[in-house]
């Protein structure tokens, strides 16, 4: 039986409604929720003493349930005589005081200020079928009649889906006519409809609009709320519109996830905001895998603060691995954002409960398990909020992860990537307070370890004697972690670091304990200009390292900027490293065509090129040499085997506790030309 209109225009036709109610008979068609799901909002804005006008009652049970709950002064009107006759028959004996009248809501015959509440459950949506001029005139008459028959201080309470043109009209008309406007997302209706899982159940978000009539308002009053949460007040209509739109867009995603398994497709990602805030509080990644015996139905995994940048939680491939190990068909991976306060894991679960439930697959009846790495939400402390003219806003923060305290430099333009990270240790000094100290033996980035092997190789190629200092150029300082490690581990290395941003040098010195001396100095300059000057002035280095990120995040290659791979720059480096030197760069490229182009450019300039791709990252360390004896991978492996063992020995000699010592055999097995 086709009970829903075939086209939206049918909503406004009397013939349609007559036919509809004849078909439907005595069974109420609760499009927008039933009394139990709406009663929280009804009792909040409507009192038993109110004189209530029910606009377009149809055969809805709402007014009957309200009457039975103590709301006795209710007048119901409807355009359909069939509906009115049916309701009179149903209620004549059991609800003798309730009135039912056949009347057009756009031309009511009531006296002015007859009612204190006008209740509209879907009638506005039925009238406002499109944004045509003729339709708007009908709707304007509807509201003029509502305001005419409403007392000052009275409330228009409307249950609606708030299509865009309807919302735009309300935001314009109601404040202009001295009405305070409040919109509340009615979560209970959605959840009930989802649980019913029937053809009749609406899965679009339902809103309660409350417009309070005043004699005059000096300025618009606009408010928004989620369920029974605290109301948020907005000064701009666009903010209220965005709040409603966000709920509607999220509902479309949730509807799709309820009915579909997205295994084999990209994960779905959505941010969760508090209504008054622009920055997200949570990010949820939803992953599916095909149903299989032994898999749980659905779970949520809460990532502790500071761990969201790790491969397992911060990349699609890592999250897929996490899902497989968790053994659930659907997994919602939740990350927590900086600049937010989270008290306990239990409070986070409670705050997320409705959102996580809305993302569940169809037919789920079991309680949703919450997984995490421990019993708390982790710890994140912001040490400084800074700004760089080159990199924008940045943070220095400390996080607790796996029993360690890590200090990080984060650029907010790319906040899921750690620019620099250092291990912080607490030093106990007899008779004095404990103090924090940076451990220079800690290398946060795996690619730094493999670049360090290249430095070890380059500085032994020219002259293996340890009493001869070797020159190393590092373009890109950041927090100075790589440079500080090389300085500590390789006492025969003389390091020059080039950094274009003077703020980064201040950060490195003040927060990462970078210290310059006769073996280590920092030059504030453009890296490309410095390379050109070295070539022009015949300055040579045994090793040159590029570890520079691109500020243009729209490109498929985020490290290095493409200008650093220009042919003339590569030719300059070729001269700077001489016949025995080594050039290394950190290549981060998601676009295979860009990667191929970059590698072709390097191979045109340097006779010998090889690379090492990190397993769990998109970083790739590329090594380039002028010595043609490195043309085969076996020759590279022979030299790198010696250099790798030499680096491990150097670290031990300098008494540095390198967390992840170089696994020489694994490294050599993955070297490729």
C-alpha cells in the first residue's frame, strides 16, 4: 500500500489527505515521532494550563496522548473533513472536552490572541512543499494567522525536518516578527525510528522549533540545542543554519552506515563538534570488514590523547590493521583533539554514546563495547602556543605515551603530523628539585635513523679516520632532533643546519635543548639560496640532507617541496658533495606519478641512486652518490652494512640509549635501486 506521497506537491492537496486517511483508517501515522519520544520537549515548552491549538491534527495520536497526560484545553483543526470526522468518532466518549474542527490553517476563524500555544507536527512541512512564490504566500498567511491568534508570550512549537528553504524562511520571518527562535534536535525520535527499522520509520533528523512571540525584540535571539543539552546562543543566522545542516549531513551518513557494509571501500570519517565551537572535539573513523564467523558485530576504540599520530591510529592502513586485531565487523576509531579538555575515559564514553550508537549497523541489539589502550584518556599538556609567519600557528606540547613523556612540535595546518619529537627524561639531582631533560639518543622518526646511516656512510667514505672532522649539511631544522642526535652520536661530524624560519631556531633552543658549538651551527637562510651560494663559493660537504616539508598540502608530494628537486639545485648538490659524498632526502609522496618524476630527475643527475621505503609510513629515504661503483644494489648493501654496524657502535660508544637500534639485515634487505 503506497502511503507516502509520490511527489512532494501532493502534501498540500486536500484530495491527497482525504485519500490518505481513508486508506490508513484507524492506525495513526506518526511521521515525526510519537508522544513518548517527544514528551521531553512537549512538557518543557507546553504546560497543562495552556490553551493549545493543534495545527493539522490528521489522525495523529499526539493530541490524544497529551489529553490523557493532563493537557485538557486542546483544539484540533485539519483541512481534511475525513480526518476530523474520524477523530471525532474515536474521541467522543473517552475525551469529551477535546475539540476537532475542519478548518484551513491559513484562514482561521478564531478571534485574535485565542491561544497560548500553537502546536505543529509536520503541517509546516506539508504546506511548504517548495520555494515557489505561490507557496511562500500560503506559508506567510499560515504564520500570520498563527501570530494573530496567539497571545503575547505564547509559543509556536513545530516538529519539522527543516528542509533548507523552510529553515531559511523561519530564520527570516520569525525574528522579523518579534519572535525568539530556538531549534532543538530531537534525538529520541531518530533513535526510536532506527530501532523500529520499519518502512514507515523516518530516518531523517527531526527538529523541534520553538518561536516565542513578543511585542518587540531589540535584537534577534537565536538558539540551538542537541536533545536536552544546554542551549547555545548565536548572533548570526548563518551559525544556526550551519548547526542544523551539520546534524542533517551527519544523519545521511548514519543512515547509509546503518543499511550498508562499507567493506572494500574507503573508511568513513566524521568530526564531532560542540554546537558553539568551530574546532572538532572528536574525529571518528568508521571501518567495516566482511562478515565472518568469530567476528563481533560492532565496537568503538578510543585512542588516548597524543597517540592519534601513530601509524596504527593515524593512517587508514594502520586503522585497518587495528580492526583486524580487534575482531569486529565494524569498528569506530575515535581520536581526541588538542585544545580540548577530557576528564576521564568514562566521561568520554558517556559523551560519545549517542553518536557511536547512531553509527551502528542495522539490527544491533547488544551493548556496544568500548576498547582502548588503558583505563584513561591519556595526558596532553600544551607548553606554548606560537605563530610563525612561514608555518602559521604551532604548538609545543607534552604527551604521555607508552610510559614515556614526549615533547612535540605541531603545525596546526597539518596537525596530525609531528614535525619534531623528543623524549623527555626526569633527572634527579641530590638536594635539588627534579628537572626535565631532553634525551638526544631518541629518534622519533624512523626516517631520521636511516638518514643517520647515510651520514655514517658518507663520513667514512671520504676518510675513515675518526680524528678527521667531516662536514654535514642539513637543510630543515624543525626542533633539531636529527641534528642533535648526529652531533651526539658522531663526534667527528661538523654539522651545518639551514633553517628559513628564525622562530624554529628559538623553538629548538628553548624547548628541545639544541645547543650550538664549534661542531654545530645553524644558519637562518633559504635552503635553496644557501645551496647555490655553497656551489658558487666552492664550499663542499661530505653529506647533504634534505628534510623539508612543503607548506602546500594540496600537492601529492608533501616532502620536499618540488622546488628542492629542480634540476639546477640537484646539479649544485652534485658539485657540493664531490666524488665521494652522499646526498639524502626524505621523500613523502602519495602520488605515484610525482614520485616517478622525482626519481627520474634524481637518476638523471646522480650516477647512483637507491632508496629505502619505511614499512609503516609513507616516508622514503633516497640516497644519491656520484661514485659509479654504487650502481648495483649489492654495492650499496655492502657499504651500508658496514655503515649500519658503525652507527650502532658509535651510539654505544657515546652512551646514547637509542630506543630502536638499526636492524642492519632488515634495512639491507629492503634497499632498492
